C-alpha cells in the first residue's frame, strides 16, 4: 500500500464557515456572542443543524484542523 493515510476524520465544516468562526474567536468575542451571530446570519452548524451553541464552538475549536490554523 502506498501513500499516506490521513489522520482523523475528514473536515465537515465548510472552509468559509470555519474561517469566520476563527476570525470571530480571535477577535475575542464570547462563545455566546459568536453563536448568536452565526444563528442570526443563518449559518448551519458543521453537523447541518440550524442552531449554534457554545458546545458547537468548543467542539469546532478543538479540532485538529482549527488548532493548526490558529496556531494552538
């Protein structure tokens, strides 16, 4: 078998949504305010649900893909 096996699950959050969440997080908004913004703007969660909450962000920010982008 050749090639490199990817680590972890594939990304499910669209790149533009992930970038927006990272920008909002780096601007020091609280998770509650970010959730309110995402809900008001109508962005679906990575799981395809309609409403964001604090746990949604905690889970997204803890992913390897996001940690690599924010340098954590």
